[in-house]
C-alpha cells in the first residue's frame, strides 16, 4: 500500500465520511494542532524514564488521537456518536493532577518554562495544548463541536504543567523563577 494518495494535492482533505474541506479550514487547523500536540508529547515521552509518567503520557496520546477522530467526524454524520469522547479521561487527568501535585513543592513564584529537556518540552506541549484549545473554541463558534473536547484540552494543559514540574522535580532540575 502506498502512503500517498494524491487526493490532497488540490489543497483539500476529507473528513470522516468523505466530506471534502480546504486544508486551511478551521476544523483541519484544530485537528492539525491536536496532532502537533500529540507529537510533542511523544517527543517528551521518549526522554522520560519514569514508568508511571510514560504510561500516563501514552494514555494522553491515545486520548488525543480520539480527540482528532471526534473533530474529524461532523456532527451530521450517522456514526458521529461513535467517535465522541466522554468526560471519562478528563476525570483521569484530574486525578493525575491531584496525585502528582501532592508530591511537588508548593509554588511560591511564577516559573518559566525550562528545567530538564523533558520538562521544557512538556512546557512546549502545554502551550501547544492551549493553542489547540483556542482552535477548537474558534471552530465551536462556527459549527457544532463536542464540548467535552474543550474541557479535555483545558484540563490537559493543567496536567502538562504539572507533568513538567514533576519531571523537573524528579530530575532535580531547578525550575526557572520569573523575576520582574
């Protein structure tokens, strides 16, 4: 099987169900930004040796793939309900945030992105997650979008912040402090 189809050579791509849209459409921008986020998480994951964090990040990556499928399936499609994410993983992320935060020193200053390599990349993933959320909100202003996607991305950015802090803490890499 060839990896290329040439169907996108005209600047369009297909959503689930075959509807063709421009590659610059807000829906495709949202899907692409979620995919970019997933790639950064994969990059950070290969730098992390902690099994518990690596397993959580693998679950996040799978969840983001499901978010992409949800976004790629128009609400009018007959099987749209099959691709909608639920609040289940948002609850998993909230539990992870609470558990990981308990082991961290309390924040007494604003911190800057940085620390060890994996921590810095997780901070990049966090800001890409925020951009993904903005892209989905923009899309939701134009068409029906599963509201759980927005909640999920919002919570994920919090989790990525806590993951960055956790990775830095476990690596004993100081978090850069913002100095006004």
